[in-house]
C-alpha cells in the first residue's frame, strides 16, 4: 500500500467530488450542533419570558413534542430533548 493511500485513509470523512476530495465541514462542528441548538432554544425562551409570552413558549414546546424521539434536523436533538429543554429553561427564567 502506498504512503499516499495511507495518508488518504487517515483524513477525516470526506465528500468525493468528481476529481477532488473536499473535507466535509459539518464533520468538525457536528458534535457541537446539538448543544448549540439547545442553547438557542433556551435563549429564545429567555427572550419570550421578557416579552411575557408564555403561550408562545408552550406552543414551541408542543411543536417539538410532535417530533417525538426523532431528531429535529441533521445533528440536532430529538423533539423530546428540545421540549424538555424548553420546559427546563422556562422554569429557570
């Protein structure tokens, strides 16, 4: 096996484009996306609390529950995780 093939095998996950290899940028941030989304949900709850909009917070929580145990997007938390997080943040602020 050539040294070039060994080096290629050691690269992070890649997207193969017709003639070139391009590193997949989501590989580097994917582990943080889940936490970033939960933080964003909590920030939204905080803003809605300041605006005195508890019905909007509950509507968002109910919407997330519709996803159930499925992720709400690529590398995102499940609907249940997000709904629980929204409830926790609403109680905290």
